[in-house]
C-alpha cells in the first residue's frame, strides 16, 4: 500500500464517512494492510486526534494481527507441532503481537546455563531436578501466582518471565523447556485442574521408546517450587477430585494438548471478564479438534 502518512490519515478519517459504501471500501482497504507494515500503521494511528476513529483503527490492527496469529498457529499444528516453544509464542502473540522468539530464548538459555554449571556426570535424576529447582526458584525467584491464578498474563510466557510468576502450566512449560535443553527426559502431564511434569527413565534402550512408553521415575510440581511426588500422590489427587483414574493422567502429553490447555485458560478468563475476545479464542481452539 504505497500511501504517505498524510494519505493514510485521510483514509482513516473516512471510517466515519456518512456514506456506508465509502466506509466499507476503506475498511476493506485497511484490512488488506500488509502485516509486516503494521508498525507503520500503529505509528500513524498514534498521531490521530479523533478518538472514535483512533479506536476503530486500533480494532482493525488487532484484527489483522489476530489473522497472523491464527494462521501461524494453524501452520504450527499442521506441521506436526514439534516445537513447543513456537506454539507457546504464538499464544503469547495474541496479546503481544510483536513478541520475538529471542526474547524468550534469552531467559531459557540463561536458566539452562546456570543449571548446567551445577551438574556433573554422576548427577542422578533427583540431583538434576534439585539443581533446576535451585536455579529456577531460589536464584531466579520463580513462583506460583496463587493470588491471581487465572489472570491472562499467567498464560503469556513473556509476562511470566518478566514477573517471575505464573500458573501451573506456564511455570511447568518454562521448566521443561529448560530441562529438555539440558537433555533431561522431562515432559508435561495434563492433569485435570492442574498441570505437572514427569521425569521418565532415559537409560539404555529406553531412549529409543516414545516418552509414554518409558517407566516413570517421579513427578514434579512446578507450581509448588518443583516439589517431587509419586504415582500414588497423583491417584490421591484424582480421588480427592472424585475423578476416574485414567492412564492419560499419568503419562506425558502432546504439545497440542499443552497449547489447548493454554487457550482454554484464556477462554475461561475472558468468558468471565471480556466476552469480546471469546470468538477469536474459540477460533484458535478450533484449530485443535477433539479426538
């Protein structure tokens, strides 16, 4: 769209034109604005003095950015959902469209390096987890947000990193992203009403098996400072909730299931606080059909 800033402002002002055909034509033209030039559009709209027009253009910008997120997450799912971090970043871009991968990777690499310096070849699985816990909770100060558990900020990994607090799934996924970069066999477990981690056997021939087929060594509660617990503890938790004891509640889950959990958390929050976002979030949820 080869328009000067002044021409762009003039076009924006036509969103209030009394002629409906003109308004529709302008709306269509602005929605075709290339996503890579959204920064310029944002800069121009900041200079607008007419507040109703400004609000309309900001809504258009959000709609364009949502389409980028939708298609990015769609492509990620269709390509196999192999890179968990990429999926989590697409979720965060729903609120922070300019978020870059490097912003998250810097923190992950810092955590990984600090844990790595504490490990040696003789470290057992428990030693490895204790090292992560020391760095994650004591040195960096990560903690569970038990005061504002359902806030959407706890589902955006960049905000979790900035505030050093999150909900069970955001803390757990940051924890496992660090652990897996250390080569540790730690995976997510999609428990009802909670999200935890599992450390599975990785020695010998077990390395060649899918995570779900390996023996479980123990579980980790990333929301509670990396507390370690057993299969029996998971069973008691399910009994407390009066839920059936299903095999899937004890085994590593898929990356798609993790992203669904992130999106469902956002749906739950906005359903109670801002239903204007629900249609968009339901579209994102629809990218992952139920089995």
